[in-house]
C-alpha cells in the first residue's frame, strides 16, 4: 500500500540537542509575520493524555517495557495526526504544520531497544510529511548542548544511547531517501553544527523555493 504525502506538513528530526525546537520556533515566527498566522508548531510526544504520560516516562518517573513504549508513541501519534484539531485537519484547512519529531524518531529511538520490526509495523500507515528536515550532528556536540541547559536529563540522553540512536537515524533516513522519487517526500539534510542564523536561512529558502 502506498503511503500518502500530507500536503503542508513539515517535520524536523534529529537526536537530542540537534536544535530542532529552536529552528521550529524561528520558522513559525518568521512565517507568521508574513503569512497571516498560517504556520502552526507542534511536537511529539503531544500535550494530550498519552503524550503527557510519555513525557513522564521519558523523564524517568517510571519505566515501561520497550514494546509498550513503541505502542504508546504510535497511539499518541494517531491522535496527533487524525484526532480533532489534529495535523491532518489543520493541513487540509490550509495551515502549514511544522512538527518537532514524527514517526522517524520512533524508528530511530524505539528500534534501538526493541528492534526494527515493531516500530516499522506500527508506523507503516501514517502519512509522510511533504518535507523532512533531518538535523545531522555529532552526538558529543549535541549532548554537550543538552548538558549546558542545566535541566534534568531524559532517559535517552546518554552518550551511548545517543550514538546508537544517531546510527539508527542514519539508517532510517537513508532508506527513505532511496524511495523519495517514488513516495514524493522531500528530504533535506541540515548541518546542525552550523550557526542558528545560517540554518534558519537555509530552511526558509527551501520552504519558499
């Protein structure tokens, strides 16, 4: 079954500390300053009930089996995309929705602990974004940024896990690049070690090309 492209849907992906949140904020602010509030920022896990549960788990309050984790992320994603006032509804209305993470992150993060098969199966029917920006960065640099925040770390924020996740991300993104001509997704690799200003300009030019 061919998975559809969801028009007006843009996704930013990368390991922790890659700078996706910063760039989404800049893009949405810039976009709305000239496009009459057409841009909407969102993220996974979401702010819904399942998303809040996941954020508590990520914060280390409790643990669940890694397979349960994969199912929970997929359930939260289903509401994110197809629920009331969800991504699909917003995109269909003409809004440009920019998400910090999507199913590519599940196929990177969850696959490290429970294998490729389950995350791939659970996310196989979700629509593809129109554009995927993948932020590439050395895990040691990105984790240094995370440490500099001075905030409590999430369960995946160790150098060993980030290196494994970065390797899995590369595998996942490369697979989607190979089929981009068939699916229609546009994948853009971003040098996340570049300056915030340079990255912001690059993203803006690509979106407006």
